């Protein structure tokens, strides 16, 4: 263990990272993150004798229970005693502190809210209150604290930590604690987790609860859309977000809202005229409904509040439209946690324990965040100061500065919304329907592979953004099979794509047929259309097809054009990306089904469910669904298992159920093992569990591909489409010949667009060949494999935990070109006809 700690310490020293020197106006000093020690081996019981407490404070959010569960179970795994501080800081002052057990967090991972309670506590603001809290912690021997809450709760925890030595001296002077207690508890370590549906904390891409809140909002918007369309109504929907417009902005992108009011992007003083003109023009063009979103903290540029009722009154008086207002309120905080929040809470909670136990009193308090798909540790108060700088900028009406401080992702989302939400493309770029464009080059879009949530969002965003810049877009219906059977090829029209982002599947059709046997027909079609660029949306078949087109360039010059693959498959098995469109939608569907199955066992108890997921040879769905569902095991192809492993899992489940666990859950990828099939597992667990538990088998099938896309997939699809357009138009421009045709056979002209670690990257397909296992249609390296030990630990298995985090800079705008582009779009919004 000494060697492990020595290695961890050396890694911290070796990986201290300082941010870029760029400081945006109003921004606090750059954050200096410290790399975590995730990736090192951690042994069970390695921190025996230490004590940890966890509390939730401030407003509740979905996913808090997943974080609390992870803190408890990781703490117990490393040998600590873990305590609940119930009802937040109030419970600390009242002495409402109880020891947690493995069983006390069982069945909580999917629950919304916080099972250990939360309360506002003004007494803790005073030193006398903190003195009470310190006394209660010392009496329980607690010197390590995980605080889950917003920036106010975390700031209070940091003040508590800084005052701790002085508080203990006071307690000792008053004979409240002994000298031995003073010496044993002489330092307090804290780690923060941000639980907030507003996603308003700088330093992390997502806060715990934000994704679940988006689910509640999108469900409401989708439901209201159907009734609004039936009656040709306008709906004004008020969302939470007193100081942050994240929920409103992402909802607007995902739901194709007609108009948006958020704090960081205040409306012009003449907003009533602009809004009503927009609504009237949309109705003249045949639109049957309008959705207006307003954050509760929205204002105009002069700081005047804009409320949902005020907007409704303006619309009714100026247009006569049948208009209704819906205030979602605390519905946004309620309901079950999404799959994303369950996994995020679990990963953050586990990392919080490790960060606590590795911390020293001299080091600043840290907060756990996520950048891309990587868990990171960041200095708490630097992030708090940056968060407060955003509000300061808005208070001073420096709204552009506030947008910049929110980060590049926020700016990109706002830019995309402004462009995509226009009724028509700019007259300077193309005709109102988008079919007659100023640029002679034509772009194509097609889907290859199985349906996946988010495909339509990509098609709509890519096509509209291309038209916005003067390029017409052809849809190749039914993919390669459509070309082989002379199916439709049509120019996409701006207005006809209205509502596409909300729907699953693909409106231009998709088939699994690859390009292998149809190269001459594909070349002939490309030549007939005079195609200058191609976007292919789909799974491994799409990846393989573009490789085949690239390999055939010498024989078919029509393939010498920029080609981009946007990975879209629930299997998440496309090389070149760590996330594929559709996978999040599928995870949520699987998690919901597993929740239902477990609930069904409530009456009979002592039942184990064997659930088969899709995914081919890729175990992503099975693994991540197991993490989200609190499963006991997940069997996948990438991690071979034997009959001995299965027998050990049977015995492990039997022990847990005898100790009081009500049910068990096992997930299996459909191609995990050709001999140990789902039927075999069902029979084995049924036979070996006799007298202890019963067993049922469920094959989820194609339900995993259906339904409305999740907010994550809709938003990610839009962002990937925006990046694809930027890359493709630049490639078309760079490779344009004097006659206007486009020719390029460089390897960088055929790419996969995906997320890797923190960044959205374009990787040449030629460079991905060595990373690809073609036989099993997966990448040779899978980032999520390092989460599998965490799955076992959360299920009370003993073994090795390999951590997966790093530390990275807080997201910020670092390019003047980025800012200039964003400012240009804002200017277009104000000057152009809406």
C-alpha cells in the first residue's frame, strides 16, 4: 500500500497543470487543477480506520442518491466507516448523524431527490452554528466530509474547513472536547459534488441533476406539442433558471422552440413586436403551433423582467392567437434520475471518496467535475469565483462577457439555436425553401446502419446550416440500398424539416447494406448529382462504407470529395469516438425497463432477473446499463468469463439476498459468449438459486432502438452536425478547382467525427484502421472498460478498482475567431428579419 500511495503522490506532482494565460474580461484568475490518481490500482480496505460523512444541502436534484450510494459503497470498500448527515447542515447542527451500511443505500440509485434529506440552514451561516456542527462531527470522529449541493453549500463547507482548527480550539477551551479528540480531529478535509439542475457551476460540463431535469422538460414540451398542434395554439413555457439559461437553451435546441428568453441573452426592448411578427409569419407559412420558452430569470437588455404571463398577454393582444402558459416549476426537479445522472453521480461519488482520502490539509478543497467523459478534480473556490463572475457580469449588464464566461459550449449552442430557429434561410444565401442556393457545390447526406436516436437532429441541423451558408443539400434515401434500387434522391427543403429533431429513427431512411457490392452505382449517382461533399450518419456499416469509398478513389474519381461519418448507433462501437448518437437514448430505455422489472419483484421478493441487451460484440450498453441500474453483474464479450465466474456470482447473489436484498439484476450483452447464452444463464441461476431466489429472463430487443431521442442525443446530434458543416465547407473551399468542381484524395478528406476525451475531433478513417477489430466490429480499445471494476464494487464484489479520471482546464473561450463568429451571429439576429 505504501508503494501505491508513493506512486499516487508522484503522479500528482508530475501532472500539475496550469491553464492558458488568457483571462476573459470579468473572469477570475485561471484555475489550477490537480490531476487525480485515477488509473492506479486500489485495494480493498486500504484506508481502514478512517471516517467519512456525506450530506446533501440546498435544492435537491436527481442523481444525488446515486452519488450518496457511491460515497457509501466506495467508502466501505476501502475500509472506512461512513455516516449520513441527514437534512444537510441542519442535521449536522442537530446531531442527526447515523452510520451508513451497504444495505441502507440499496434500491436508491434511480430515486429522485435525496434520501438523506436536505434543508436550508441559516444557523450554519453564523460561527455559533458552525461550532455546533464541529462538536457533533468530533464526537463521531468524522474528519472527512463529502458535500453535495450548489455553490452556496460548497462555499459554506470551505469556510467550515478553514475555521476548523479555531473551532476546535474554542470547543477545547470550553471543555466541550478532550485534548485527545482535539489531536485526533485536528484537520477537516472536504470534497464537493455539484448537485444542481441549473448546470450553472463553472468547471464541470454537467452538474448532477441537469440531464434529468432536461428529460422532464423535454417530456413536457413533446407532450404539449401534440395538443398545441391539434388546436393551432401557442404555448409559453416557463422553465427554472433564475441565473442560468442552460435548461432553456438546450431545450430550445432539442425541441425546435420558436423563441427563447434566457438571462445571458436578454431580449431587445422591442421584443414584443419581434416575437409577434415571428409568430404571424410562421402561421402564414402553415405552421400549426408555436413554442415559446422563458427562463424564470429572463430580462430585456435594460434589466426589465420578462415573465411567461407577460408574454402570453402580448401575444393575445397583438396577434389574437389562442395562447396558453405552462409553468413547469418543481416538476423539473422530480421523477427518476436519468441514466446519465445515475452514472455521473456514481462516478463522481466514488472519485470524491478517493480524493478525500488522498487530500492533505495544506491542499485547497476540491470539487469533482466532468469534462467530456473524464472525471476531474478542480480547486473548489476557484470554480466558485468563476461561477460568481458570470452573475457579476449579468448584474452589470455585460451580457456578452457572461456568455463568454459560460464557456465555448454555451456559445456554440446559442449560435446554433439562432441559425437553426430562423423561419427561412438568409435571402443572400438561398431561396426560402433552401433549394436554390448561391453556391454551385452540392452536399449529400445519407444514413447507413440501424436506426438510432438523434439521426434526424443531425440531418436537420446539417442541412439547415449548410443552406444558411449557401449550399443545397441532397438526401439519399434508404442509404446504399436506396442507390442500389434506384430509390429517391431529393433536395431537402428548409421548412419541411420542421419538427425532425424531436423524432426517432431517420426520415430519409436507413439500411444496413454497405458499399462493397455497389461502387459503380454509387459513383454514377455522385457524378449525376455532381456531389461535392458527403455526410454519412450511422454505425459500423457507415464507417465501413466510407472506408470502401475511400479505398476505391483511384478507380472512381467521384469519391474524391470530402466525406464525414457521424457515428449513430446504440451499440456505441464505431472507432474514432467514445460516444455514438442513440446510445444515451437506448441506455435510458434499458434503465427504465430494469427499474420496472425490479419494481415487479417488490411483491414476491427474492427474485433475480437476467436481462439481455443489444450491442453486438460491444459491451457498452450492458456495462453502462448495469451501472445505471445498480446491477450485480454484466457479462460482455470484451471481458471473458468462465463457469467458475458464473458460479461465484450465483453464490454472491444468494448471500446478498439472504442478508435482506430484495432482488438481483444481471445484464448480458447479446453476443457475450456463444455457449453461455441468456437461456443458459437463466437455467443456471434458476437451478443453483433454488431455495434462495427465483429467476426470470427478459430479452429487451428492438425496444432499445425506439422512442423519442433523449435530450443528450438531440443536443449532441445538433452539435456534431454544426461541426461537420464547418469542416466540410472548409474542405470544399480548399479543394475547389477553377471550374468549380471539388477534388481531393488526401486521407484527411475522409473522417470520423466524434468525441474523444474532452474534445470533438475529426479523425482520418485511414488512421483508424489499426484501432479497429473488423471481425467483431468494435474498437480494440474501449474507454468504458475501466468502469467495470467500479460496477463490481458498487455490487459488493471484492477486487481491483481502476480509476478513470484526470484533471483538465476549466472550459473557456480561447480563440478570438470563436468570439468574432459568435458576435457576428448575434448581430445577424438583431438586424435580419426573423
